[in-house]
C-alpha cells in the first residue's frame, strides 16, 4: 500500500506516490503527514502527530488510521481490508511518537489477519486486529437504504456554523473562547452537519446525527487500502458525541473511546463527500454505544462503524450558554 510520500508495499519497495510533496502540493495532509509512517524494521513503524485535541490526548482516529496503515504494509496489494477491531488501553502521549508493531497472525488463501500493537514509553496504548480479503463475487447481496438528506453543496461547513454562533453578541465569554479554540484547530477533515444541534439549547435531543464528511485535500485514485486508512481516521471524529445528545443538560467531565470497529463493504473515495449517519442505541453505567454508517453519494453503503466509550458526567445540569 502506498499511502504517502515514502510509503512502501508489503515487499518493501516504494509505492507509486514516491517522493515528498512539492511546495503548494494540494494532496491531503492525511496522506502526506498523518498516515505517513516511517518503517523502522520489516514490521515495525513509527507514526507522528498532526492534530492533537484540546484534551491533550492523542486523537483515537489517528491511532486507528496509523495502525491500519501498518497492517496494510504487511499484506499483498491484491488483499483489501474488510474489517478491523481495536481497543484503546492507555491514553496516548502527544509529546512522543507512536511505534506500531505488526504480527502476521495468519495468511490464508482468501483471508489474512494482521495484529497491530501501538506502543509508547514501552507499554501498549492500543491493540488492533485487521482482516484482509481477496476479492470474491457472491449472489448474496443487500443493504439498507441511504437516508434522504440535502446535498453537501446546500449546507454550511462546521467552520461557517461556528462563525454564525460567534456573531451572537450575547454569547457568554467562556463559550466564545471554546468556539474560537475549535475554530483554530487544524483538523484535516471537511464537515457539513445536516441538522446541526443548537449549541444554546440544553434540551434532550434524539441520539442521532447526520453529516457529510471528506478528507481535506486531494487523494485521488489509488490502492483502496489508502482510502480505508483515511476513513478510519475520519470515522472517530465526533462519533461518541452522538451518545451525549439526549443528555446535553449535564457537563461532561471525562469522555474517551474504549474500542472501535469498522467493516468495509464497497470501494469509495475518502476525499469525496460521504454521508456519516451516526446513532446511539444505548448509554448507561458510565458508557455509551454508538453505531455509524458511511454512505457514498450514489447511495452505496461503504463502511459500517461501532464504538463504545467511557462517559462521566456531573449530576448538576449546565447553566445557559447565553
């Protein structure tokens, strides 16, 4: 798989996108930087960080995406990822790189499994198993129907929505600072919410959200595993927050991902708009469960995701944001 400037295939040879991007390169930073792993040994890689959330913990999507890059470097070009299952076991340290150690668990005729351990300070912070499959045809096919929503061209970006909120002269200063901080973050994802929640409202809402997403910058036609790695990064952004929508009257003290699973169904371009349909069927016991589906614009279900996370909230409801 060639996912970046000096990416390599399973045989160790340079991939088709060789060399560092030239000045003014419009390629997605997810390809040129975030998912550009340095090979240290045959199955040992080092990843660095591009964007660190305000929590000062490593972004889970970055770890999932980088781990899948490492796993994909250990299979043939013809094998495509069809699923991955991950556990976050320790908080990531944004001040040091992450090492990814790959184990070639099984290589079969149709399916291959690669296990990946992400390591910092000599301890695992994350484990992942990814399964790859050679293409096979089957008459057994079906899928759900994509929700009917406005196209992305008719919607505002997350940045434009925040700018609208900031224009409210009655917005409390602490919330203004919070929105400015979000606005300043260099997140390499374009997002257009379909039905953005009213940030000034603390009324419970249905635990569902829809937004169009894509990687910023150009990726182009390349090995499908590249687009799957980018989708893995994107899939974790704002995902667990779906479980908070019915509980907006409470201040969240602590929220982190526990696990993350993905199933890849059809080919797609991660630099093209896809509809991310998220819902939370359950929350309780300081945990929340979320499920998601990534739809291509033509109605094809491309990816299914699931995640559980820790959610700790104060018992006292929030004050108004105005």
